[in-house]
């Protein structure tokens, strides 16, 4: 299967994954007070709905994506947010921020990656999340057991992610999401992980 050209997908408007709003799972975490103040990263942030949802005076929110078009769409709509928000165009795996992050929100970023990149994803998350910091992963499409279906999105589950990051992250909780974007009912799990101290 040929790799996805994400830049071309945004340029052509072939972005069926763009639901036009933040997922209920993110609002769920905000309502429960699970998202800290401090530095927050959203890799694969697309048009940045989650950046706007997370924006708050005591948070420094950073979005990262490969697409200039997605960044332009974000900037056209979100000129005045209640806190520092930046949108960087670049590659997640080579991203070198000045400081690590207190919270990383992986909303269907992992499932979009080629399976051969999963080990690199885990290593990059270990590098980007500060010790005791949090990683939240929305697992979609959740399958247990995993099928052999091709992606993206690639089928994933908690055991798969745990096998990649268990050395560096402690599993805190996994929740089946009752409220989802339409068509994803029963296929989302919200997993929260804490970065282990060295």
C-alpha cells in the first residue's frame, strides 16, 4: 500500500477524518479536570479544533502537522484564543521543541501512522513527554482482537499501545467512550498514561 500524502489530501479537500469539531473524548477529559496547565502538544492536529478547545491562559498549546493547508485553515478561523497557541508545520518524528510537554493529546494520530512507524512513535512520545507528564491516546478504530484490515486508520487496541510504551509510561485508565463522533460508536477507547520517572 502506498504511503498517504497528507499534504495532498488537505490540498484536495479529501479529509473524511475531519469531523469539524473536537471529539467528545476531549471535552470528557476537560470536564473531569484531567488536562493540566502547562505545555500541551497535539500532534497531527489538522485544522486545529482541539487547539482551540484546549486554549486557556495557563496553557501553552502547540499544534503540529505536516500540512501548510491545514495550518492556514486554522489561522483563518482562530485568530483570537484565550491563551498562547502556536501551530507548527513539521514532522513529528524529528520535532525538537525547546522543552518537553506536560500533556500530549494523540487524537487518532497513532492510528494514521504506518505500522512500521509505531516503534518510532513510542520513542518520540518518550522524548516529548516530561517525567510525570501525561499522554492521552484516543484509540480508534478499536478492535479486540485486532483484524488484519489495512489502514489508515489502522485497527488498534490498548494491548498494542501498551506493548510499545509500557517501559516508559504507566497506564492510568482506559475508558470506553459512550459519546463519539457519529459512526464511531463502540469503536473508541480513551487511554491515559503517565510518563515514568527515569
